């Protein structure tokens, strides 16, 4: 007997959840790398040491932590307009949103 209505939807959602988690883990990694790349280009200090310290750190649950380095607060100041952090986050927002939507669509296609 074929499931219909609520039961079919519930069954599909139970299958999609692991697929979405794996797709989002990959999308989060790509999004974090994009922010890191943009911040490394925008950092106002000429020394390569500060650029090399900007990195992303993977979490166990598929999350990503973007570390802008120990000098980020010194360069930016406590209340200063963050010259490389905010533009890196804002400049990549649309591309990150598109990548997240694509991850959901890919997960749904993989389950169907």
C-alpha cells in the first residue's frame, strides 16, 4: 500500500533530514572558506602573517567557526567599523544564501 498525505510527507522528511545535514555540512564548509578568502583580501595590514591567521575551523556537527585572527580587534578597534570582517560577511551573503538553497534542493532530489 502506497503512503499518501501526512504519512508520505512525514516519511519523506525523515529520509531528507540526514541528506540535508550532509549537504549543509558541505555548504557550510564552502561558505566559511568563501568568507575567509574575502577577509584575507580585505584585511588592511600588509603583513602576510595576519592574512595567514584568518581561517575556518570545522565543528563536529558540520558547523564552521571563522577565526579572523588575534589582531582583528586591534586592527578594527572596539567600536570601529570592522573594515574586513563585515564587508567579507556582507559581500558573500547572497552567494551563501544561494548555496544553502541549493543544498536543500539537492538533498530533496537525492531522496526522491
